């Protein structure tokens, strides 16, 4: 008796289907049950009888007919497992909503935050007998990490945001044509001076390993100044409290170096906007100040210099003293100023992701 009298007719494209079936059989990462189904279909395609195929593969004729029929109707994809209903769900969406409400609320005193065990106990008080492991799985599906806290700044929109950014942009962009310098000034404060108690070592793959215990040698701070026209950088070490008195001393240093007429870009720090600083600036009318918007110190180009300095010099280094750290920073500054370039200012206009509402 021929195969056609027992089973559905052969689909078109047999050669292509045979190659696909053989690929399933030969695939090194195929699951065995899928490879067996492909071998059953290949054997029938070769003209072997149903019962003989069943004997050769230690299965029943019913199984051979089942997978042949599925392959004829759906091709290779039909040889996979059909969806299974699985065990009935114990908890529905209302359970997950209650869990979400708890996880996003303040944890009960005296705890500062939630854990899976505490959430499980709180759900029990709502007559939901869920286990801590179920809580963990449900939170993972919701992509909710109750043990993490993300810091952010919530402030009212600055009505002068666009105006201040445009003023900084205009000053920096025109610095090359301005006969008077445009100086970008900010503080880099409280960099820790720490030395591990043991020297660094290397693991088997050459990665540096650093001892966790360290000896602290205090902190160090600088005033960073970048000239917009040339891009040259100056780092002035602070040896006292960085208040209005120290800031005015830096301003007097700038007057001595650059003259009494220049444009100064800085943020709204207390030392920059104090009564003493405002009084000093009023006594020096040749200094034009461009303040960055509130909570937008990134507008000041010298912040980019601080980021480069941190990555290239400070981040993974150890310093035995403030003099050691300042010496390396001054060395880096001299090297950078040998290849300085004019500051370029790029800002996305309102309506793009970086708008006044986003900051």
C-alpha cells in the first residue's frame, strides 16, 4: 500500500523541505524530540512503510502518522511543540496590582525599604498568600527593583533657561572674534586622596586588582578656568575654604592676568552669587557675567574639561599627598595646553529632548 493512500498528499517543494528536515536532524544543538520527528518524516519521504518506520524508531504507527500529517499541513514549524495550557494560574492581575501598589509605597517603620520577605508578609495581610519567591518573579516581570533608589532633581522650570543658555552660547561662539577674553570658571571640589594599604596586583587575565582597604590623606579642590577662544585650561589649587572670600581672590587673579575687561561664564553657586561677590563685581563693571541656568551646570564648557581630567588622571590613581595630586594635575594641564583647541558649543534647541522642561 502506498503512502498516499494512508496519509495526506505530499506538499510541493519536497527538495527544499528535505534539506530543512536534514538540517534539523544534523543540528548539533537541536533537541532530541525535534530531531526524532524530522527523522520520522524523512523516513516516510524515502518510501518506508508506516509500521516499519515505527519499528525502526521504537514508536507507534500513530506517532508516525501524527508527525507526517503535521508536517504536510504546516511544514518544519509544525514539528515544534504546540502551546500548552499549563497549570492554572494561582494569582490574577488583581494580585499583581496589589503587589505593585505595596512595592511603590513607603515601607512600614522601622524599615527604610522593601524586601521580598516583607512584601510577602504585607500581601498576607491583604489575604494574598504569596511566597517571597513569587514576589521576586512578579517584580522581575514588572521590571521593578525595590532595593534600588535613583536620585533625581525635582525643580520648577527656570523661565530664563533658554535665555541663559543662548547668552552662554553667544559668548562662547563669538570668543574668537571678541577682543576681550571669555573665561569659563567653575570649582572641582573635594577629590579624595586615598592610598591602598597594599600595592595593586594583576589577575590571570591581566586585569588590575586594587586592595579595598586604604589610608585617607584628606581631599583637594581646584578652581578650573578655560579660555573659550583658545581652549587653554588653568587649574588653581584651593588651599582654604571655597567661600566668597576665596572666590574673590580668584577673580582678582583673573583681573591681574587678563585685565579688567572680560566675560565670565559660571553657575549659580553660593560663592558666585553672594552679596560680597555681587558687590565686588559691581565695582568692576568691565566684567560681564553669564550665569548658567539653575541645575544646568553642564552648560559651562569647563565641566567637560573636568570630566576628561577625571577619566585620564584622577579616577584610578592613588595620591600620597595633596602636592602629589596637584602636581599630576598641573602636568596634565601643561600637556593638554600644548594641543589646545577653541571651545565649541553645541546645544539642542527647545523641542528636542534637551529642552527647558527636561532640566
